[in-house]
C-alpha cells in the first residue's frame, strides 16, 4: 500500500539529545526529495495543541547537522495527556492539511503518538532520540554515542586530578533505569568499578574491590555510577560509606548531569540520524504507521510503537564480562 501523502509534520519531544537536529534535517530533506511538504511543530505536543507550526524546506535546515539540542525546541505536555488536548491537536493538524507526523523522542513521546494514532487513525512514525539507549527495537538511539564521548572525555580529565591527589572519585552519569552509559563509558575510560541498576554489586563487594585495587598498587580510583544504581540511596551516600570504612581514601563526587545531553553530535549520531529520517519518511509514504525506526545489526528496521515502549532494552552481558576482566 502506498499513501498519497502531500504534507508531513515533524516534532521533537521530551528530553533533548544530540542528533535530533540531524534527524530533523533528514526528515525535511527526504520530504523535499519526494516533493512532499514538511511542517515543523515547535515545542513538541504542546505546540501541536497551540498550532505553533512553520513550513520547512531543504534550505530551512541548513547548517544544523552539527548542532546539539533541537531548533524546534522541546517540551513535555500535560495537556496532550488529556482527550481534550489531543482533540485540539487533531483539529490543528487537519486545519493545516497535515496528513502524518514524525516524532523524534523517547518512550513517553511514542506513547503519545500511539494513543493519538489509536484515537484518530492518524499516521505516525517515531525516531528514537534519547541518550540513555533504553528503547527496545534499536541497537542505538540518537545521542547515545555522543553522550558516551562526552562522559569519557570528562572522566579522562577527572582521572588527572584523581592521580595527582591520590583520590577516589565517584562519577555519576545518567541512566535512571538502565546502565548503558555507565557500562560503556566505564569500560572506555578504564574505571576501576562500574555500578549499574541491572547488577546489584552490594556495598561489601564494592569495598572489597576498592581494597584489592589499593593492594595492587593503585593510588587513585574512578568508580562510574549510573544514577539509578541501587546500592545506595544516592552517590553521596556511597561516598560517606567508603569514607567511614576506608578513611585513608580521599573521596570526591562528580555528578556530570545535563552536560551529557549537550554538545555537537558525533559523526556516528549524524549518520544514524540521517538514515533514520529517510527511513521514517519513506515508511510513511509506503503506507506504514505506528512504528519506530531503528537500527538492528546495522540494518534499518521498524518496530511497532507498542513493542518499542513496552519492550526491555537489555544490558550487554558480554561487555559486563569484559568490564569484570578489565577491573582486575
């Protein structure tokens, strides 16, 4: 089935991630290639409700492939969670002659698109944009690779200080529910220990690991902690526990926070975004709807939005084994 779609909208929703602009550029230019009009919706679903639309063409997205964040802005819309809010959004889309939309965001954004599709039969397509890499149906989400590079660079700098002062640093990274950033960055930066939600290391084992490191001659250590790690209530509690049990360590905490979301996207994320944008538009034109575009084994793939939302993104067990060996 091929849809005779003449106008497609695109929006960015939820937390921003590097690569969103590159994906937006790809959607707009793919529409131009197929002679389809493209409309940008500002401020996510809230902008859809308020009719904050702007016509986009191939020249509208010049010089944004290298920019972090999103030029369309992003927002979380409580109003879109209501039937009345979605009705307003649908009326605005109809009024502007928009026949389908692409949403670049995470599982919350996809949930909104799926519900909208169920209520109005409106063609929707999702592109996964989140640094956490926590969406089922794709090996990589937009922004994950860039965030890893940001974290590794920060840890490399922190290690210089740790080594100079014989300190132990707990470095907290994003990852409320999954430890993809912590695990990959920890291995890449040579951390002495990695704490993630999926693996409950336990306070006792953490102490034993740090003691082994000290006995082996290490005068400083880096412990990478995902924010969702379950060992302590927070990273500062871990710091206090280690200070009480290993008073000879000078312990510091560095919370990297939102700096992980910013910055120019890596080449990997720019290429991935370009591929995803093309696939999203072409899939709509082929009559497909209610899917998320992803990359699986380096091939573009479609996953039903419901599966993408409800599925579980598994931690790489082989990389866990590598991390155990590397921290010996």
